[in-house]
C-alpha cells in the first residue's frame, strides 16, 4: 500500500511542483507520510527538485510562455523564522574566527557545498576584520566601499544563501557554479572567477529588444525562434543572493591581489 487512502492517486493531486503525490513515501524514523519524488514530509513544501536544470543548459531553461507578464518571485523562499537577523552571521563568525580565518582549497573538503559555505564565511569574516582595522586606525582619504556597513549588508544575503545550501534548497546548477567560481578565487584567478560569475548571473541571453508594437517573444514565435531565460537574471530572490557573491569577489580581488 503506497500512502494513506484519503489521498487518492492521480495527476490532479500532484501539487507544489512535486512529480509524486502526497502519501507516495513514508519515513520510518519520523513515522510521517511524504512525497516520493524528494522524500519531503512537509505537505505544503515546494519540491526542491523542481528547479533542476540539465547540465548542458548553462544556467538556462526554456521559456514556457510567449506572453509578456509581470515579473514574479519564483526563486527560493525561506520561512520568516529562518531568515537570519542582521549581523547575526557576523557575530557568529567573529566568535569562530579561528575556524574561518584561513582560505582553504576544495581538496580540504569532502563535499562541494561545505567548500562553498566555508569560502563565503571566510570572505565575509575577512571583510569585516579588515573594515575594523580601518575603523580603528581612523584612516582617511576617500570612501572605502569595503567598510563595515558593506559587510553588514552582504551578511544578510550570505546568511540566506548559507541556509539554502545547508538545507539543500539551492538550485544544483547554481551551487556547482559557485563551487567553480570559488576554486578560481582560492587560486587567485580573479579574471576567470569574474567571467564565470557573469555566465552564472547573466549567461548568454540576448537582450529583449522589441520592434514596433510586437515584443521580442511574439516576434520569435512568428519566426519559430526558441527563447530561453536565465534562472538568476529573471528571478529577484536568486539575483539578490548572487549579487552578494559579486561583492565578495570584488573584496577578494582587492584583498588577495
């Protein structure tokens, strides 16, 4: 028997992006029913596998409509209780300074996500420590874009990004992209790191320039062209989080060059 009888099978019962119905999986440890596709026991959760992109797509996926619609927030959404308070991540990093003060290579970690999380925290901590030195010496001579205020702003986005990675909610293609970017950062190949960042955030998508009263997507429909859209470029939540990575790249290039 697959699942409780009050949840009959059928396509009409597949919701929240899941490919299997609720009740198609049973967790023996928690004694709870769930979805067979992702093994989630939270009935109201979105399927974490719904954003999986083919390896050959280069952070791109097919655009499913040719209609011009308002931008919607499609990316990862954290529960309100899971969003870190401002400065909370920085406070934790300062208390664990000995653990995150060293920039480590990918080979020092068993898993890629561990390497990405460590590098994010290391760069953020180093930014904050360097900003404190500037504040303590009261240096003058222009505005420093890598000051403590900037570190606090980046900390909020990095905190969300770390939570998504640790809870396995971040798109796998984006996670792999971040891993490759940080490999270049550790090797101080900042040109390659920045190039991959732009591939991740923008990709190879053409700018949507329409002609006359007919928009680009409608023109493509008439000509038989297939438009694709970039997951990061067209999603406000992903775009905000990946932007914090760009700011960390800028700091790393200045600090380690």
